[in-house]
């Protein structure tokens, strides 16, 4: 059932939506302002998180005139996840497929503009969004990455991923990562990946925001991505805008204070 609410004099309709990836059902929430031919914004949550953790970003972009979506990745949530799928069958690459399915769904709505899409992701969701943007390059206008986890392939090769430890030469079928059980596919799908090669084909506008005190993903990964995007854009006929912002003393997953600052950068970027 749709729910109406009003923020900043902008009437927005909120409703649950579903779409399919293979035989799995993806469940999420759409935030739609009034109007037709609306630009699309899709926000992806991080590892072990769920859609509510990025809801404020979807709401913010809806207030700015985007029909916005957040959703639960299949098998990507440790609690409260509403989409189908097991955590032992989830990986960065299955999440890319989930995001591609949501993109197709959003493009099919009669009130959306399929040619104007913003992808935004946090942590692992940032890595996923960056890969999808690279693969769909011409279909994505803007990419927003908050503390993107480009470290995941290096962590897999080191046998240390978040709370999990394993032998990368002999990957177990089940990997215990705190409260989450991961499958072998989580490691296998990224252990041979060069993250910067995966993302380099995107030539649209990019905003990267990362905390200087991030203890989970070193800020150097974000700086390297920034350099890659600058190089890719310079080679394009119509170079886009590429911005990198370091949040002083920001951690992995911004505090309310740092998140307020990051939202300012997000809004400025969307107005370009």
C-alpha cells in the first residue's frame, strides 16, 4: 500500500516494489515525487546492512525530483532483509545482477526517464554500483560512492574479509563472518578481480566521499578510484565531473555529523 508524506513542500508517494533476478524476488521501496519523465536514483546498501540504512539518501533525492529506490540485496542482509536468497549464495557479483534488475524495473515505469539514472552505493554497495555503472556506462548519468569498498578483492586474496579469516588457497564452503554465514562464492567471485579494471569504463559524473579515519576501507582505495575516473573522463569526448571529498575524521559508515556534511556534497553534486 502506498503511503503519502510531505517533506520540504514536496509531496512524495512511498510504495513497496518487487522485481525478479533469476528466480529470486527483490523487495524494496520507491519514493516518487509528482511529475512525469522523472530522473531515476537507485541507492545500494552495504555489507550486512539493509535498505533502511540508506533510506535517507533515497528520500533526499526524491525531494530533489528523482524517483528513488532502495532495496534489500538477495542474501545480502544479516537482519531485516526482505528479498529472497541465502547469505551463502551472495557475492559482489550477484549483487551487481540484483542492481541491474532494479535498474531495468525503474526504467520500465511510465513516469520515469530511462535515460537519466543516478546510482549511489555505500561500502560494498558502492563497489557494486561502480561495477554496474561501468558495465552500463552510456545508460548511467551520475555515480555517487560513499566509502566504497574497493578493498574487497585485496581482502579476499589476503584471507581476511571483515570478521572472517580463511586460507585463500583452500577456500572453505562456508565462511563465518560474525553473525553472517558466507558461501565460497563470496570469495571466489572477487579473488581474481582488479577492482579498478572493473570500474574504469564509466565516463559519467562521479562523486566519491570517504572518511579519513575509515578503519575498514583505507581512504587510499577511494583516492585510487578517483584517479581512475579522472583518467577515464579525460579520454572521453565530453568529459564529466569527477569529485573526491575527504570527510575529516570520518569513519566507515558516517556519524550523524559526518553524514550531514556528506549530504551537502551529495546535493551539490546532483545540481551540477
